[in-house]
């Protein structure tokens, strides 16, 4: 994305020396521009033309190329919801803050998407209570270096059968599907109480899986028949590829009799997927 970084400067204003600056003109001239720093292809500076509306009306332009000490600057016209209009010679201009320089209030479905967004622009989405920043790809993201928190939770509150004879069986209701971006580290936690029926010496197992791939497993030896509330907690750390992933809990027991994953409203079985931070450069 070109000219994606906004340059800000204090106390810079002047008058247009173009005679006139036509509605489609792409070069702004003014003696005051000699005090502006250089602007390269990754930067822009926001210029308000006719800020008081004394002429044809205020317009926001982006200065997209400028050489230090020069009195001319290349500009992109009619930015941030304004229209490019003709401005007479001696019309004032200022380089100053715009509404987009402050944290704007939006909803998750009305985030700005005009193409005039810039790196570091910040918004607050009132419906899901998030502060988001625009990145170099023009996407609204949470701060990259911070944990992004809970991605998804699934739980059950009634017992479910696990697989007998060491058959790994998915537990209905205990899966989380989410879409991830690259280079994020996640933590998956699985928790369940388990009963292995049949005979003492059974071994029960709890799995975190994606499809048929086991990502983590815990096993417990049951020393009595129908021993209950044997607790499994299973944790795995991953860096998923970009895209959609489904993580789930599965269970098994070694005996031929069917055991149970025990769950209730007081002691639910559950899976939690959390984003715990970056695992590399922003993607």
C-alpha cells in the first residue's frame, strides 16, 4: 500500500500560489511548503485546503511526494470524503489534525473501508468493545504484540460416551472452529472428568485433535472399577497456518466396555482456544 504512513508536523500553514489550483491539479505550490520535511512513497501528509470554506469549500488532500525545502508538493485530491474543487490563488491551507487522526467510534460492520485509511489509524468498535489499528495491508487488527485473548469456547454439561477398546471417539459438542492469521501463537486447553468402566486397570485418554491428527494427549490409569472423577487436563501450544481450523476433544479407554466423559452444569467438560501473542513478524 503506497503512501500508507501519515506524517504530522506542527505549525505549518500558508497560502496557495497556484493561479488557480484546478480541481484536478496534482501539484500544490506555496512558499510555506519549504518548511515541510521530505515525503517519500511510503508516506503522506494531510493538507486541508480552504479550511474556513471561504472559497469553493474545504477539501482534504494528501501530499504524497515532497523534496525538503521545495515549495511544490505532489498531492492526491478529494481525500477522506471530500471532493476536489478549484481553489483560487492566495487560498489558505493548513497541515493539521483531522477526525481520522483521533480514535473513531464505529461498529464491527461499519469499520472504515474507503481506501483512505492509513497505518496506525485507530478505531473503537462499540458493539464488541475493541480498539483496532490499521496495518500496512489496509486491515483492521488488534495490536500485534498483544495477546488477542479467547478465540472460542465449547462445553458440555451432560455425560458423553468415549471410545471402548482404545478407539478414539470425538466428543460431540466439544469443538471450536475459528479463522486465524499467520504467525500467531495459540493455546488450547481441554478439561474433562472421565470414568473407565469394566475392570480395574483400565487406561483412559483425552485428546486434543485436528481432524484425525493428535495434537496432545493425557492418559490416566484407573485402579478401581468405575472409578469416577478422574480428571484430565490437556494443554497444547500451536502456531496455526492462516485460515480456518477446527480443534476438538476426543476420548478413549483401553477396556472393551464403554466409559464416560463426565459432565454437569457444575463441572462441565470444555475446550478453550486462546490467542496468546505473536510468533513472528506481523502477517
